[in-house]
């Protein structure tokens, strides 16, 4: 026991690392890159690596100005280290960054709170569905979440610290990871961090600390070193076009849409599962108190009075207040930009995990919030039980096509979504307080290890991605030109095909007929649902391959001519009597 007590910190870090490893690493190479975002990012990284151009961001031979470079630099370093490009190698650094972020969250919060607090919060952040899914995908979302989170955490440490030397170090950390966040996803990293830090310092009555000359000089120096080289080179190469497309269109040319509210809330609830119900229930119960506290807190808003009120708060109240500020500041940006930028919604999981962790701690250790945790546990677990029963009897209730590729998951679904929730429900009824929390973690571990790779493969199969991969490989093997007659740009074709590909998203079948006649050796990807129209238009084609959603065709005349030529060039058969 003494050994465990003395080494509790190392044991906590080891447990977090093992949990994260089991959540993010198993089978990351067992499913293909997922269209559209993952194949888009990996296609850019592939071109950047192949052409040794680490400055310009290109896809399919065209410059792209709505993406920042940090993701590609990180993944390409991984590819160079291992000497090849593959699904495991490209996804590996994303999973590692996620683990580093969770461990940093624990270590930094341990400086502010008790070890138990920081451990509970870190496990919640690690086991969110959004964290698990996007730690397994090669996109910039998790990199943005982690760099922005670390920058804000350094700001937390600065606000709580009373030592000037440490404050300077924390400010340096805030600026470094703010710059990395900008290199990851543009000015969104700056906006969220700046306004969150500004609001937190106003709340704490420490606004002047932001504008200390030494801090500003350090910040400008860091920004100059990390940000200016790439941005200046891009401005030099592309002039006003880069400024317009990257700095204006990408970061500003969006607008608030009322539909985004429901998308953002729905995506957050899904991404923060299985903890979202506890967070929302607690937020609903405490919303009135929070609003009253904010209004009374800012009633006398002189900096001296605010600092005095801040000093009178307990450490945990300070921590919850700062996370509430970060959550609602980030929520504003998520609502403004909607679902277009997933990483803005995913970042909400960080302050939500901190707030939820506090209440789970009080439920488990101090035996409070029984009613809130009871309902927050019952509702999602009943939903999971219903889903498990649908999985058991789904072949009779839902169309068979949905389950024909997931039949082997019925038993794991019953175990994961039935047995674990039933245990959790009985535990919360019997007030066995640690079990509901542990059940959520076991649920997500099981989900990640058993189901996640299969679900990704299911998406790739039924979304037609496997078709596109196969067609690109056929065209590569035959050294044939490839074009796509489909409504949206599919980046799987770009990634898996070795040459630039032409997309024609206007469903003009007269154009298709003319194109096939003029380009008889070109392979064309079309949707299966368009084959009836192709037949009706009497377009001459030869079916080269067919999949779930797409077909690969070629002009019929050219194929027949090739067969004729082959027959003519054959040597005559000799019959020996």
C-alpha cells in the first residue's frame, strides 16, 4: 500500500496511457481511409511528400487555400521515419498526439486540483466518442483540439500561479500552442484562445497581465518564429489570392444559420457520449444559478472588485468558472460556423469534461448530485439497451441490407450495449457510486476495440468507398485515364489513383455520351442509379467493374476494337494428326 501511495502519480499516468492505447491504437490499419475528409487530407500529404514540396498545399494538381499545413508536416514526418505511406503510419501520429494531450491534461490539472479530480476528468476526455473516433482518423481535428486545449491549460496555470517566473513560462506555453493551433486550422485557433483567455482574465480581475510588455514581446517573437515563415512564403508565391482565399474566405466568409444550432448541439451530444447526458443534466440543473452568479459577479465590474471576488472563491469554484467561460466562448464559434468545421465542436469536449468531472467526483467521493447522475445514467443506458435489442432482432425489423455486413457484431452488440448498461443501471439504483462511472469507461473500451474498425469498414463498403478504391487500382494497373461522372468530388479516387483525375459533377448524359465517344480509352466512374438513364440514352458502354454504389465503364466501340485486334494478332492454331 505504501508503494502504491508513493507512486500513485506514475500509476495514474500508466493507467491513462494504457486506456488511451486500447482506445486509439488497435486495428488502426484494418480499415481504409474514409471519404471525404480523411482521403482529402492524406491525398494532400501524399502529394506534398512525393513532390518534396512542404510549402504549397495541393490536391489533384490544384492549389488549396482552406487548409493549414501542420497536419501534413506531422504525418509526412511519420511517413519519412517509417519509409512508406500506409493507413497505420499516417494515423499513428494522430493517435500519439491524442495520448500526449490526455496525459498533459492530467499533469497540468494535478497542479491545480487533487490527483483524483484530474484523473477523473482525464478519463472522461479520453473516453468521449468524439475523441475515440477522431483519434483513429487522419484529419486535423484532434491536432486542433489538443493544441488549443494545451494553450488554454497553460493560461489556467498562469491565472492560478502567484510566482512571476512561472507565469512567464506559462505564457510562453500559451503562445507556443496558440501558434501551433493556428498552423493547424487557421485563425480559429487564435480566436478561441484569445477570447477565452481574455474573458478568463477579466473574470479573475487580471486583465492587465495580458498586456504586460514582456508577455506581448514574447508572444510576438514566438508568433514570428512559428507562423511568419510559411505565411510569408505563401503570400510571396500566391500574392493577393492567398490573402483572399486563406485569410478571408476560410476564416471569415461564413454566416450564422439557425439550422446550425441543432447540428452543433446534436453533434456535441453524440461526440461527448457517454458523458453528454450527465453534462447536459447538470448544466440544466445549474443554469439558473450560473446565470445569477455571473450577473451578480459583474454587477460591480471594477478590476479591483473582480480580483477581490476571485480571491474569495474556492479553487474548485475558480476552476469550474474558467471552464464555463471557455465552454460558452467556444460554443459561440461552433454556432457561428456550424458543422462546416468539426474541430470547433470537438473542442467543446475539453471544458465539458472538466465540468462533468467535477460533478462525477462529488457524486463518487462526496456522495452528492444523486438525482442528476441517476437520470443522466438511466437515460443513455436505456437507449443502449434498446439499441442492443434492435441489434438482436434487427434482421426482422430493419432492412436486411443494413445488417448483412454486420451480422457478426450482433453478439458483441448484445454484450456491450446490454450487459454493461444493465450493470450500470443496477449500480446507480443501489448507489454503488464508482460502478456507473467505470461502466462508461468499459463500454467505450469495448466499443473502440471490438466495433470501431468494423463500423469504419462498413461505412467504406456501403458508402461506395471500396468501389472507388478498386476502380482506381484497376485504372492504375491498365495505365488508363480515369474520370468521374458523379455529383461530388470523391477524394478516394484522388488518393488511390496515381495521376490527376477529372470530375464532372453535372449530370448531363449528353455530355457523357460525347465524352465517351471522344475519349474511348478513358475509364469512367458512374453511379449505379444512373445506369438506367445511361441505357435510356443509348450510350454505348462496356461494364468493366461494379460495386455497391458505383460502376466503372468504358466506351463499347473501343473495347470491341481491342478484342478484334487481339483476335487478328493471334497465331493460327495448328492441328496435328
